[in-house]
C-alpha cells in the first residue's frame, strides 16, 4: 500500500506573497524556511510518495499569464530536484473560486486516481497545506491533515469533519518532519518476513521466516540433529521459523545442510529489508557445562565468516561435524553478514549446541528494532 503526502505549494513549499497571492516573478520566489532539508529527510527516511496539489487562480488568463507562472515554478522544481526532491505528480487547478470547478481544492476532481486505486492507503496519507481548504481536501480524501500555521491563531473550522482530520498544526517544518517520522513508523512498521522457495536437482527447500515472531519452529530437514539445532535458533533468536527440506539424503547430508544455510541466509537478507532501526551488531557468550561458545554478528551487507571450532568426532547425531562450518559460511555469504564463531570445550555435543544457541542470541540482539528511532545504523548511508 502506498502512502502519499499531498502538499500544497504557496504558503507551504514557498512563501505566499501578500496582497496578490501570486508568485509571478523570480523575485517573489522564496522557499518556506527549513522545507528543503526536511522534505529531503522525509523522502529518504520514510515511505511517502510526494504529490503537489495547488490552486492557481486564473492561470493562463490575463490575470495570471502562463509565463509569469512557469518561470518561478520551474525554478522552484529545479532547486528541489537538485536536492533529490521530486514529485510523482503535480496537480494544478487554474479556475477561479466563483467557477466552482470540481477540480479546485478542496474538491477532489484532480485526485481520482488516488481515490479509485486500492493500492493507495489514504487513511495513512496526509494533506499538508496552509489553509482550511487543505484540511477540507484531507477530509474529502479520507486522509489526515497537517495545517502549516500558528496553532495559537483563532482558526475557524467549517465543520467537525474538518476538525477531526487535523493531525498537527505547526508553522515549523522541523516539527512536521518529527511528527511524520513517528507517525509513519507507528502506523505501518514494515513487516519483517520472508518466504524462500529454492529448488535444485539436489534439494527442495521452503522457508518462512518472521523476524518479529515469538520462537515458533516447524522444521523438517530430514536430519534429526539439524532440526534440533534449528529449533534452538528459532527459540533463542525469538523468530518464527518454518523450514521444509527434501534433500538427496540417500547420497549424504552435505547438500541438505549447505542449501539450508544458503536459503536461510537469503531469508534473513530479505526479511531485514532496509535494516532501518535495527541494532545491526549482536554478540553472545554462552556457557554449557565445560564448554564456552562465543558468537559475534554484524548484518553489515558484507559476508565474512571466521570459524574457530575444532571437532574430533566425525559426526554428532547423524550430522557430519565438517558441515557445521559449511552451514554458517553459507548463511553468512547469503545473509551478507559478518559472522565470528569460537568455541572451547570437551564435549562435542555441548560445543555445537552452544554455538547454535550463542548464534541465535547474537542474532536476536542484532535484529532488534527500535520503532521510535528508525535510523540506519551506518554512517555510510547503506547496509
Ligand atoms: Mg497554500
């Protein structure tokens, strides 16, 4: 579902000149304070589509000649585009108020495509403007309204419907940004789920992963010990994990374990999405009797796997010990994470179980998401 910010132009993006109310020359073009930096933050940090909706009384008549309008208008758009701020649509109504055009704000004649297209989530969209008519437009669209103006002013609202849509009254784009940031996260935090269907000649794998689950596991890899280890991952990472594998176990367990690592890594990469708000780093020290396992993870976007764990036995359960490192390397390559694993101890079963549990706990820390602060945990701007 797409959310939209329907943004008014005069008095909202640029200063509305007194008396004439027309920006009809370059001299009259002046941006509203702080609007550019905040629109830039809004488009880079939130999932809103920007749409401009403006009434330009008598545009194209002698009262407002075309050229006088387009020169400052295009200059404004160029400045915004230079900062990466672009509108997917610009709707301009040219009528005078007395003409009662169905396209003129607050009427919605120009905006039918949003009303009729069920892909648009208008209930979580906003009209931002400096007049009561902008709030009326919000009411007519079934959206919410942000009034750009002083909250202390004696506003007279025409009816209750308009009063109900008001989400914020503020003259300050910093405040509008802060408000939208919290609103966009609380109204619809992105689900962190992924489904993978991976088929080769050697294995068929289906995975459903929910990073915000509560530890439910439904596992069938055909290898009992492997299922037991993956169950630990779901439980201790507090994720919901469903894995169904049909592998060529009549040959050996190699492909089943390796391909499960690949598919699980892919599922994590997809479910993490844009990684906004996550801790990114996680680590855990896990003791189990005489054993100590240490796992650190970084969902950095760059694969690397350090494995310092020696096993003397060839198998634990029916799982070959040489495949443990192979599983984690495959996971790291496909989740694009840095994974650092060490273990010391005597009992082979303790050692591998401690590793899987420590891995799960480190993952739990790294994927934790703070919905109040959806920054990207990187100075580079991408993970
Ligand atoms: Mg306006």
